[in-house]
C-alpha cells in the first residue's frame, strides 16, 4: 500500500480551499485533510505535506470563477491535476446537504472511481484572446441595455419612432428631440452619452481583435472558417478561442458540447424530445445562432465573402459552397413547412457546426502562418450631439 495513489479533491473558493483525500483501492480510507487559504502559498504548504508521503498524487477540482491558475501551478510542480465541469460531477438525488467538505470528498471519491472526465484547459494565449472577445460581448450587452433604457424612457414620454432604429436618420431624430423639464432633459442626455460610450468601447475592442490574432497558433483556423457565409472575424475568433482545436471532437460531439442538440426523455416505445439542451458553451452558441441568419437568403458569394476566400485553399472554398447549398435549402424547406424561424435558425446553427469542424480538419496547425490581411475600415458612427436648450 506504500505505493498506492492518493486522490485529492479540492473545493476551490476565493479565500478558502477545502481538501479531502481518498486513498487508492475500493475500500481505501477517505479523510478530510483540512481547510486552507485560497492563495498559492497555502496550496504549496499543503502539497508539501502530501508529497512527503512519497505516494502518487492526483488532484482534481471543479472549473469556476477562479480560473486555471491553480491547475497551471500544480502542473508546473510536476503534479497530476484534473479540472472537471461542475455539471458532469455525479450527484445522488438523495443528497440534501451541501457543504464544502462534502463537495471535496465527492470529488476525491469520484475521481478515484474514474467517473470524472477532464475538460480542455486553454493555453494562456488562447485564454487571453478569449477574454478580449468576452469583453467585447459584455460591451455589446451593455450597449443593448442602454439602448433599451433609452427606448423605454422615450416610450413613457410619448416619443415614438416607427422606422429602423439606430441608423443615421434615427440618430438625427434623437438629436432634434426637446423636453420641457430640465430633469427629463438630463436623463435623456445621460442616456445618449452612455450609448455613445458603449459604441466607442465596442469599436475599440473590435479593432483590437485582428492585431491580437497575429502569431496565434490557431489563426489559420480562424482565417479558414471565415470562408463560411455569416462567419465573420468576430464569430470565427469566438468559436476558435472558446472551443480550441475543433478536431478534438467529432461533429456530433461538437454539437452536443455547444448545447445545440435537442433534449430527450424517452422510455419504452415512447420518444419525447424538447428544446435544445443549452448545456454547453453559451458564447459560441450565441455567435453561431447569429451567423445562421445569413442562410435565410439564396446561395450567393458576395464581394465581401469573396475577399475573405481569396487566399484560402480550393477545398476550403468547396466546403463553404457546399454549406451554402445545404443550409440555404434547408432554411427554405423548413420555412415552407411553417416551422418557427427561431427553431429553423437553431437547426441551421447546429448543422453549421459540422461544416466548421470539416474546415478545421483541412487546416494544418503546424503550417507557417500566412501574412495577416488588413482589416477594411469600418463605417464611422454618427455622433449624436444634443442641441442646447
């Protein structure tokens, strides 16, 4: 038993880490090591105590807001560490008590039983690119909330605009609005300033995406998947940064990972399916659903799409055209069957995952990086300047 392994479950929080140990074997002893601080120095002291037993150590903890700092620290010390998804940890329906100590014990025991599957831990540069894209997504969300608040304010005061909003004409209409009370004018001006700030923040982050991809090992995949209709630079970078190497999945597994497959509750001769599971990466799922709307129109290669495909291999362009023929036809057939447009769009996004995977298999990651293409200048937004009362 001196050479038997020890499985250490870590319930990680910002200030504390609860540690439990499960010794090897079906009847191995399970005991609570203790509660340590959340900093790396406290982790090192606990690890030194466990290493002194001269037995193989296997650490495991759930992915969470603390990131992968602990994983990289333990791996740098030459220790085995696994990060698992909280949704994949087996739990009994009869468990009605949840504590940090019980969670650490559960992790240690299930890891010893081989019931946990490790998640993919991104490299530091991959995670940095992902953080930039998530910051842009947060900025877009803030802008949408600010616009909704302004629209609600105008609706309460009887100011209606029935045409397309947030165009140049709509912004000029906003600049001409006048309010009688100073308080109303103050609220309106602050809302306009907030929207303008959000616009600038989104534009700044969008312009930084292309330079950050220079020298990135996954940039060839980002360039290649842009051959697909609706997959712009932001969508392509989001998919690749969040998923990583797409070829580590099968097409069906990729759809499942992104939560785009339907729920199912079947028993016996009865089969019951529902909405999509939504159990995967929400950022990629949202980006793909936005890209899927491009297949509402007949197949065509626009000038902008042709520019993205100029430097790509013929087999990549062939897959992109095949995707257009299939997805545009499927969108048309489902529309003729009177399916809801959101349901159709989700089905198109699910099949789009398969074409993304196929293109990723055609791009060798060890090939030299092509020269970065300059990003076309974007249209300048009209600044709304409120007239002086």
